[in-house]
C-alpha cells in the first residue's frame, strides 16, 4: 500500500494516503487531548475547568462568561478542548471534560441548559460582489467556493448548506484543516467565502468583511446550550454554571416545575 508517490516536485500523498490521514487524524487528536488531561492530573493542585467548545471565543457570550469567572475567582484556570459536537459529547460522557458548550440538539440524556443564539455570517473578500449586499442568501453561495474547517460547528453549517442551498446548484466545498484565523486569511486572499458564527467576527483579518446570512424567514441563527453530567461535583463547574444561569435563566425548567 503506497501512501506517497514521487513527482517532479518531490513527493505527495496518494489517494490512499489521504484517506489514511483522514482516518488517523481523529485518533491523534484524541491522544493529544487525553495527554493534556493526564498531565493536568499529574501536576496536582486545583483542577482546571475542562470546557469543550465548537465555536470561536474571539467575541461573544462565552468569552464574556469566562471573563466573569476569572473576575470572581482570581486563580480560576480553564482547559479548552476544540472539537466536533458528537466527539465532545463522547468525551463528556466518559469524564474527559466537565462541560460542553455546543449547538442545541443531539443525543444527550443528562443535564442541558439552553443558552444564547448566534447569527450565521459569511466572511467574504472586500472586493467580492457579495460584499456590496446588506445580507447574503443561501442561494448566493452556490456560485462560490465555500471554505469550511473539519471541526467545530462547520459540520452543522454544511448540513444547513446542503438543505438550504444544495437544491439550487452544485456546492463547491473546500475543507481546510486550519483554525478560524487561518481560514479567514484564505478568504482575504480570495480563495473563497466562509460561513461562520458571529463569535468569529472578533478576528480582524485584512481584506475580509462579514455579512449576515439570511434564509426565507430572515436572519439565520444557531442556538447553543451547556451540556454536563449531574454527577460532576467540581466546584469550578458549579460556579461556571451559576454564571450561565444568571445570564440565561432556564425558563424551560421553571415552567415544568410550576
């Protein structure tokens, strides 16, 4: 089984090699995360609050909540874990993380606190025709190369694209194994447009503008929720949840109890 082939410019991955790399990457990422957890336990002291996230922290509600946690607890420490939704829920189930801030929905039979909603925006190059519009429709994306990362909420954005815009034409999706800031650099260089959540707007990238994405009923939003296990007795987790409840009261819980 050949993973590489020689070319005039050197070597490159064969199709089999690319498939092997795609299969191996989640295992490597999981090993890195477990190493961080074990290292933290070995070092002793106050255990950091381990938070799984699938969106950008550059701006928005989660960033403000973490800032308030730090103001209330001067030596508060957190360990952030990026990932896709299903993977983070799996880590939450086995205790590798304490809480996950994810989009609403999915298979989880323990505690859930509904939180905020975030607008879906599209990052476009400054010189792009779409930048001249106050808002972008789903169908407007069909004639453009769409840049997505392989983790975070991009898998859910891809599902929305397939449903909302897939019937209007052939989607040209380019998957990038990079963080949001590097994805925006590609947008600024003219390689495509990128659907994002508004939490990523805080990343300032030259040559990039952001426009709201609208559907049939107007502004598109994704709802978020906090997921955790009832049996988790971490004091830091309880303080973090109290801050979230103060900002976003669980109205569904009060309705059922009354």
